[in-house]
C-alpha cells in the first residue's frame, strides 16, 4: 500500500512532467504562430509553465531530503502580465488578423491541456490533508484557470476579431 509521502511524490512527479510538456508545447506553438500576439502569448505561457515546474521540483527535492512539504514562496501572477500583453497587442492589431487553421488547432489543444492541468491540481488540493500543500495547489489551480480563460479569449479573437471587439472591447454601439 502506498504511503502518503509516496502519493505526494508521485503527484509532484506528474506535475513536473505536465509543466515540462506544457512549456515545450508553448515554445513550439510560439514558433508556428502566424502573428506577434500569438508568439508573445505562447512564449509567456511557456515561461509560466517553467516557473510552475521549478516550484514543483523545489518541493519534490525538499520532501525527498526529508524536510517535508515546504512553504513555497510562490506568488501567482494572477495572469496580469498575460492580460496586459493581450490587451496591448489587440489594440495595436485591431481586427486586422488572419488565423491559420494550425494556430486555431494549437489554441484548442492548449485549452484542453490547461483544463487537464486545472483538474489535476484541483484534485490534488482536495485530496491533501496539509494546509501548505492545499494552498500551493490552489494557487497553481487559479493560475491554470487564468491561462485557460486567456486562451479562450484568444481563440474567440482569432475566430472572429470583429465580433470579439463588439462583445469584449466595445459592448455598446454609440448611435448618436
């Protein structure tokens, strides 16, 4: 029967792999993106995934060296940088964007990946009995949710830029 520590370590190993895979995916997506906004967004997501990986590795190492689950200094960005990057780029580009099918596919796959990460971290936060572990997983869960939302926004923008502007940027039309 697996001990609590072995379950925790297995969860951390999976998290490290998920974040590593996410970083690699976002780096490749940035390379194939047909526009500057996509490149910057995917590069920023790759950096965020790498920060998560580093945090998970630090915690994994501490547990392996018998220090237990450490209080991580992890402060989620709340995706402020991603939102700022997105809004600035959208203002510059406007509705003058053409998305290649491959880019839309990349965004859809990224959305699915973020949902899976979110669900995994949410389940880890609910399964633990340790407050510090729960708090950490909840913080990462919130950030993954933010990644998911910005990717949904980007997908909508790529699919229908003019419609996106009507609903997101200019919710009412001034007729007089």
